C-alpha cells in the first residue's frame, strides 16, 4: 500500500500503532506521535478510519489545532458484538464508549457505512445532538479492477475474512459440513488469517476443518480476485459489519451473496434478488440457502447479474469518494 501511495506522489509517515492491543502506554505513545506529526505537517484536513485511528487521530488533530477533522466509522468490531455485560468484551466496550465520546467531540463530521451504526452512536450519545453525520455506501469498490468473471463448473462457496468468531466462521464451517453430507463434491473455501483479536478462531479448530475436508483453506491472499472468480456464491455470515468490502468485491465480480440480516450486511443484499439474507448464527438457514444454489445452478448466474448491477448503481468507488469529498468540503 505504501508503494502505491508513493507512486501517486503521496508521502507516507510511520507511526507506532498496535491495532488490537489494549496497552494504555502504547496507545498514549501513538497519540503523542500523531500530534507531533500533525504539528510538523500542518494538515488542513484529517480523516481517521477504524477504531484506533478514529479515536487517537481525532484527539491528536484536536490537540494539534487541525482546522477540520473527520471520522469514518467502518464497523464496530469486538466491543459491540456478543454479550456486552461482563468479561473482557464488556470492559473493552466500556472503554471504547468513553474514548469515542471524547474523541468525536472535536470532529467536524462523522461518516458511517450503515444507518444502524449511526443510530447506535446517536442513541449511546457518542455524538452530540448538533454533530453532523452522514451515511455512505460503504467504502465502494473499483468496478474496473473487480470485473465480472465466468462461473466455475463445480458449485463452490467462498468466505473471505479475518478468522474471528464474530465473522461467522464457525457457522460457515458447520453449514459446510451439513451440505457436504448430502453433496460431497461441493467445495467450501476459506481465505483469511488468524488474528490477535480475543475472538479469534483457534488454530486447532481450523486444522480440524481442513483435516476432515470440511473447508479448503487458502490462507491469506494479497489479491482475492482469483478466489472470487473460482466461487459460485460468496458467503459472509457475520454478526455485524460497517459495509463489508469483500461482499462488494464479490458483487462487482457478478457473484450472488449469502449474508446475515445484520447491520452493514443487510444493506448489500436484497433478499431473493441478488442473494439471500439469513438470521445471525443460524446454521440451518445458512445451509438451506447454500442448498438452493446447488439444486438450481442457474440461480447463481441470475442473482450474480443483479449483484453486478447493484454494485454499479450504488457502490462505484468513484461515486462514493466524490460524495465523501463533497461532504468534507474538499475541492
């Protein structure tokens, strides 16, 4: 990514940042480095996205006197899924709420990728009543790079994600096992990596799925286009998202989608049109949706065409970026 940015004449700066850690000293160091960088560069605008850049980037911009700072909420992650009351997740949630409230106080405008996240932030009073916000159509997708691909001859399913429980990895594996018991030739592929997140899938779980033939694990891929081209249907049984980029990429390549009726996911699929929505954690309904594509191969082609049209109409990255720049007042 750095090479791509520098090729466009954009200067990249290194800062210390532990993406998933909870060490307050490390996070304070990140804040100090960001403030120093902003004082040196003197930017007119700052845009932070993902939780730590939003929180510490917004705070640093405020401390450095940056004229306008913006936050892009791309999803709520570990702190906002699962049971919130007790344990580590409850502690993380409580801390995240306090930091978000403090950081967003100085933001000029807050962007969201789905209306559920915007409503939640309003209900939790993480945004003041007067704070402007705007819901984008995700982060968009490059329609030229992710172009329509021919369908494989053998029915196959694909999930691309960090290997976290909240991404629905276990439900995907269990549904695959159910479907393969009736249709053993169907392929279920998984792309991703085991994360340092507390909700990460265990290595022995992954090894077991691969060993018994439930999943074909492809590891972490820098370019996922070949994997998407080799699938008939894209699957993401996530518990909650901002707007899932991998779903948009699969749609752009003309693939139908099975995902959950959950915030961020439900925005990408019109149930029965370009795919199916299933309840969160419902292995049975997930397997049933998969089976419909196996028993009617033409269904995937028909719904895949609709996915591409929706991607063109709603998720073209050029349109999404133009809207965002307009809302930021960047000419």
